[in-house]
């Protein structure tokens, strides 16, 4: 469904563009971590991997929900031994044709039953919010891990928004869940795994994109049960503390980029950003 409507979903069109462009850049992984819209997501994956993986080629890594395949491709180009796994046969076929034979089509629950203790690291970028049974999937991922192995996942961060926020992410059936830091802690406890929530306060030493703030609705389409667009919504504007015109100004971009790390030294709550990255270790 996502790939069928990618051009109609704000944000998913960017994924298509990344997929097309990434083979034309000298450093694909750097390109992802400096891409303005989704850079914090990819930065968190790279940052976590560098801390976990000591030997790139001897550690077996899977990207579950590899989709169009560009992240797996970028990591392979950087020396990681990684395979993409996706339930979409169409996406896997296109990824194999475009990037190389690094991708497998299959259901993660079935694959895990046949490949227990086969992975050192499993990566999921913006996947868990799409699945109907997240705990079942996480249990399967744990089964795939070797002892001491880790799951690195990213997902939209509910904890970043005010407590009374009801739904500030893509509408169902695109996103089925909206997780926060407490959700991650709950899952880790149920799975009997160690949990680390990534601290983003160091990200601006690597990536100078301004931080993402709450209030920007990214999906303006409503879908039927088959994933067809049935209505286009009018964007909802949330002005918050500052007016939207000011947030778009060059002055605001410079101010937010330079002051963000400084603020983190004194106000730990500002370490939360719109992208949550959780590392589960077996």
C-alpha cells in the first residue's frame, strides 16, 4: 500500500527520491545522514551501529522492512555485511534489480522460525508503527538475534508531543500505532531485553540540519481499507509558541541549529526529538 501511494504521501515521496539519487553520490551513507527531512533517523542508525558493531564484515546485519532498499545499499557501500528483508515482493524485486542481489522477500515471523540466532544486529527504520502485531514481530526479531545481539529501531516519538496529543502521525491504515519512550520500556520488559533510548544531543556535531519541532502534519490523505486515496485533507497548522513564518526564516534556522546543543546541557527534556531511536539488546 505504501509503495502504491508513495507519491501521494508527504514524506514517502522523499523515499522515492532518495532511492533514485543515492547511487549517484560518492558517499551514500553520508548523503542519508545529511538529508534534511529524514537525517536524524539515519544519523541515529549510523550512530548506534558504530557503537555496537566492532567488525563491519564479520557482524551479520539485517534491515527488516528494507522497502526501496537504499539504506541497505548505503550500509553495504560503507562496508557492513547487511541483507534487506521485506514482505513486499515488488519492493524486493525492484531493490535487487537496482542495487544488487542483497534483498529477500518474506514474512519476518516465518523467516525467524527458520533462521534462529542468525543475526548480530537487526535494523528497523519507521517500520514498527506499520505492523498490526508489534509484540509478535519483536519476539520474532529477538529469536533471530544471537546472544548479545541488538535491535535498532526508529519510530515517530509520541513522547516528544504534549501529553494530550491524540494522533500527530500518519493516519491509519498507514500507521497503526504511535509509540513513545514508555512504550519502548514496556516492550523491553516484556521481551526481557535491555533498552537504551538514543540521546540525540550529539547529532548536531555530525548533522547540521535544524531540529524538527512538533506541529507539522505530514499526511493530508485519507485511505480506504485497500490503501486507495479517498479524500485529501486540508493541512492543519499548529503555530505553538512561535509563528510559522518565523520558523521558516533563516534567522530561526541559524538560531535553532547553534543553540540546540547548548540548551541540551541545561534542559535534558530537549534531548527528545520527533524521531525516537531505541536499541534492544538480547
